[in-house]
């Protein structure tokens, strides 16, 4: 029986959230790596795939199911998998809370991505501002989301794991990978969540896998 398949470049990039969700939900699948992305030297396997017309927007990741259904756009893939593998809340309101959390985390990531477009001489000041005010403010909001779901058994939405947990956990991992974990000093619930969710069997296996691609830190 053929398995569904995720195709992406040889990096975490825009596929990592999808990989984490698949890992947590225990979804058997294949994975194809087309090689390393470079703006000037695209891997031949990617160029061939793009020429095949399968990439509706000319970009990866690509998710394919055995009956021929295929989907691009990382966020659409993530939400499709969350819906089809019981990771999108128990009812429409919980699904809306998942969407709300995903949008909140995206706001934080947009702040972090400013490190990529800021010229090197201005980066130390931006890092300082991130540490001093931007991250504490946003992490405070996220801490409150966890607290607001206090009876949820450690999940950020409802009483079962969801895409919201995966996305929140991934953000916290990115902060750790970038030496920014001190911004979590006043966020005891987030710290506990990070430890606990990271130990779920699928996530722990993915983290320990030798095949996992290395972190991609923001420029210093
Ligand atoms: N919004 C899209 C963006 C996809 C995207 O830009 N993918 C990059 C790799 S991260 C790509 O395939 N680039 C192809 C190219 O540079 O030609 C998504 O989230 O999937």
C-alpha cells in the first residue's frame, strides 16, 4: 500500500511544522528531499518537479496522497493534516482557538524574521529590543493562552493535542535554537509546556532522529 509523501528541500524550513505534526500524530508517510535550496543553483530534482506542473505556486513543500490528491502551501498542508488526523480541536470553537493561536505565533515569528532583513550593524540593537520588550510582551500573551486553558491537561487548546500545540512548541524550540530562551524567564507555564510536549513519543522520536535536519538560526 503506497504511503502519502512529503516532498521538500533538504532542510527544516517550511516543512518542519508539517513533520512535527506528522510525528506527533504518528502518520506513516514517505519523504522525498530534492536537495539543498539555493537562489542561484536550484537542485535539478526541484526544477524537474516544478516543470511537471505539480507545484501550483512553483514552490515546495508538496504533500501527496496515494489516491492522487496533492497540495502545496505549507500552511494549507499543515491545516489539512491537522483536520484529517484529529489535531484541529474537538469542535468549531476549538478549531477557531487553534486558528487564533496559529495567527498569534505567526505574529511573533514575523518579529523574529526582522533579524533576517535587518542589516548586520543594526542587528545587535534589534536583538536587544527583542529580549527586552518584544519577546516578553508576546510570550506573556502566549503564557496567558496556556493559563486560560488551565484545565486542558497541558494543551493550549481543549483537552487533546492539536496543531496549536505543535506550532507553539516549534516557536519555543526556535527560541532555544537561537539562544533566546532567557525571554521565557517569567513564563513558567510555557517552560513546563515546552518540556512536556517535547517528550511526547512522536515528537521525542523526531527530535532524536539522526535524519532530522539541523536548526536554521537567525543571523547574529
Ligand atoms: N507560501 C509558501 C512559500 C513556499 C516557498 O517559498 N518555498 C520555497 C522554499 S522555502 C521554494 O520552494 N522556493 C522555490 C524557488 O526559490 O524557486 C509556503 O508556505 O509553502
